[in-house]
C-alpha cells in the first residue's frame, strides 16, 4: 500500500474520531432509556470500533455513518461485533459520486426487538438441513417436528433446505412460519445487498432473519421499534433512502458539504440523505 494511501486512511480515521466525539451528546440522547435497550456508551464504543477498523466504511459519507449509528442506538442494537444484531454496509451512490452506508438489521437484532416487545412468550427460529428429520403442518393446530442430523445418526448435515420460526404467543396460540430455501433465495435476489456483506459471509443467519421478518408481520402488539426495523430493512433491500432523522445538534463534516450554499446545515444534511442537491443561494447571497 502506498504511503499516500496510508495517509488518506489515517485522515479518514481522524474524521471518524471527530464525528463521534462531536456528536457524543446527540448519540447518547438518541438512545431509549431503560436497561433492556443496553448501555448506550457500550453501543457507541462498539459502533466506533466497527467503523474505524473497516476501510470501506471509512470511505462512506459521515452523514450516512452518523445516521446508521443513530438508528442502531434508537433500536437498542449492537452495530457490528460478534452479536450480529446490525450492520452498516457501504454502497456506491452513482448519482452523487459518493459511498454511503446502509443500515441492516440482523436476525439477532430482530430477536432482541421482538423479545423486548413482549408479544411472545418465546420465539425460536431454526435452520433445517438435508439430513435432518423434519415435518410440519399448518392449519388450526400447527405443529412441527425437527430432529437434527446428529440425533438421527447422520454424520453430515447436508445443505440448508429450509428455515422456520415458531412463536408461542403471550395471549395463547402458536404462530408458525416455514420458508423453503428457494423462497429465501427469491428474497435475497430482490435485495441490493445480495452479493455483499452478510448474505455472502453469513448466509444461514440471513436466512433465519428472513423468516423472522416474515413472522414478525403477523405477531400481535408489534412495537414501534419492530415496525421501524422492518421499514429500514425493506428500504435497504430496494436501495431507497432510509430516512435517517438527524437531530438538530448533529455536527457533520463531509467534503461534499465543504462549501454549503443556501439553507441551514441541517437542511443540507437532510437533502444529502434524500439524494437531493443543496438549494441554490438566494439572490444577493455569496
């Protein structure tokens, strides 16, 4: 790697440090109160380490990075790290000539949010492999039987063939969803992230997330946080603006906004998130 490139990476690292230190109060303030959502300082620290050690994320606009971190905090999810609750994935915005981060909720993130919503007594997503013993039935009294390969004397599990989720509802009853692999792959094919990030590195986890997204839409008393997570994921799949809502106190510096014209800095940041050009200056302004 050339010395010049090392210098550029070091400069981007300093920029991320500035982004987090200048917005620490806004970040902590965006996190919901209550121990069940996790310690915001810990979530911020993990998010910082995730971004600061990823060369591709370091190239993303600060607007998109800050927006993604804020969404993770609002949902009470760990961004990066071994928990796989949420990710930031870099994508090129050809319209603006920039690289931007997209917020993705992981399957453990959905489990976290659903557990906190308390609409279920328990929720179990599982992967089914070719050498498992598996059977199920929908209807008035749904049931499922799943014995893994090792239990039925098979040394190798074989390929993933399906995923399912069973939710025992707090008010009584059972909700069951089963998705064959072909349905999972159809969902993946519609996603902009189909050839990058966790769909490549953690296919089984993303398959479990897909069935959780499906069953979540039918759970009673779904929380606002769950609705927001589903909305963010659907927009990410379609490659749409995710509608990050930056607080008034946000401090962001991007080279694309180095010479702002017209409107307040917050207005320009929101325009940038929507993919719009900054407003033209009024007559007589310079």
